[in-house]
C-alpha cells in the first residue's frame, strides 16, 4: 500500500503548482505550496503513509464535521435542523447572498461557513472556554491524539481577518437563528478551525466515521450510527464546497476539505484517508489532494456509488 501511496505523491506533486495557498487568512499564506502528504488508516489497525504526512496544518472546515456531531448529541436533530438546512448551496463556502434571499432565512447546510457558525453556537457550555474545550476533548478522543491543540498564530489571524464571518453571524442573530454574544460564538468557531493536525489525525477521524461512530482502537461508541451516517451524507453532498457534485462523480467517496489544505475522506466499513496539500483550486479544495483521491479511488475501487 505504501508503494501505491508514494507513487501517488510522485505523480501528483507537480499539480500543486496549478493552485495557490489561501491568503485571505494571512497566516495561511506561509504554507509551502509544494507540500503533499497522505495517510490511510484501515479497519485492521494498519496505518499507511507517504509524502508530507506528518506536516502540521490547521483543520479549518474539516472541523465542521466534528462540531456537527457534538451539536447533534447536545441538542437533537430536530432543533439543529430548525436552524440549519440540509441542502447543497451551489455557492462558495463563505457566500452570504442566500442568507437574505431565501425564506426562512437560515444557512442551507452545516458545511458552509454560515451554517458552521450556527452549529458552533449550539455546542453546550457555560462559556466560550467550556464550549471549545468540550469540542477539543471530543476531537482528541475520536482522533486518538490527546495532544491536539490550536495554532495560536492562525487563530489570531482568523480572528483579526474574519469580518465576513462576523457579518453573517450578526445578520443571523438579527433574524433569530443565533442567540447570545456573537464575538463569543465566533471565538469558538475561530478556535475550532485553528486546531492543528496532520494527515494521520484526520485519517483516524475519517476511520471513526467509517466505523459508524465507534473508535476502532478502543471499541467505544462515541456517537450513534445515525449521526455518523448523517455526517458522511453531508460530506458527500456538501463536503467539497461548490465542487461537491463533480467530486461525487469523479471520486465517489464522502470527503470534507479545509482551506488549510487538508481533505478527510471516509470509506464506510473500510478506511479513513487524510491528505494534505495547501495549494488550493479555485473552489478552496487541495488541488493535489483532490487528484490523489481521484487516482486512489479508481485504482482501489473506492467509490460508494
């Protein structure tokens, strides 16, 4: 397997030069666009890796899958989906346009920024510190890495440059979708996006979802099978931003990307895959990671369709 992965890295590294690293969060612009790494964690406990698999990066929008699981456990499905819809948008992940033009005025799904901010606001806790700590502890458990923590430079960079997210959040409080102090809500959101991981960490989270909400290493059920299935479904329909439909046809597996360059994929009952390549395409997905997943899906027949 590692021979296959090393070949994937060698064949696709040049593609990273066709994209660009994210700069709208200034600290993300420091990433090396040549970086490309992959890790597979399978149901038998094997870990296969190649390339820059141990490079640290911030989880960014991949965290939306994790906050969604926690919010569903905290509040139940009915309340969560009263405030956030279940449909793809066709718009960019940070688009604000449909918040005002659709009725009821709520985000269309939890994988876009507006929806993820609402989801973060639903995490239980007496203050923003307790809410974030619960999310971090949850992520540590399902990844099997109790050392996960935030990258403070990225967190502060996100916080200082997040005016579009603030605009969406204040609008949503105005129409009754979000309650409470907006800066506190956003602080939890910025922190969750700034958690630092590597390809192994997100491969293990993908494996957790592939194993229907059970941590494979311990056998502990952390979320219900229904919640795990719902999250994987959102990954298929909305996980690759406004490129999710094309990705479903070309690759055919549940996946969630982040502008830090990560992609987490989950093949039900089989494996989790973590990829890293900070050079992004025009939709905000890792351009090298996307192509490696496409090649891997074809060679190993991973499509769920």
